[in-house]
């Protein structure tokens, strides 16, 4: 589980493209700031940013079970 004030980061490398990531940071006023970034010249550069009200992260466990965890801003 994510603790108060912790960010969620997802990074990936598309085929034939620069590395990208999504960063969800909790806001003091509630919700999250979602920032999409692209890796260029050894630096992360912001591509897009918006405030979102809630974030869900779904993943499959090693035993094949899937679960949904919902994270909400402070």
C-alpha cells in the first residue's frame, strides 16, 4: 500500500521511441497531479500535466490472481 505523500511512478520504453513515464503525486488539496514525461538528452521533460481525482492501479500477481487497489489523494 502506498503511504501518505508517496508518489506512484510507471515507466516504459515504446518500440522505436524515447523512454516515458507517468508520475502521480498526491496533492495537499486532495486528488493527484498526473505528469507525463519523456526522457530526452538524459533528462525527463514534461509532456503533459493535469489534476485527477483518483487513481486505480491493477496488476496480476505471480499466481495469476488479479486485484484492484484504489489510491486517493490525502
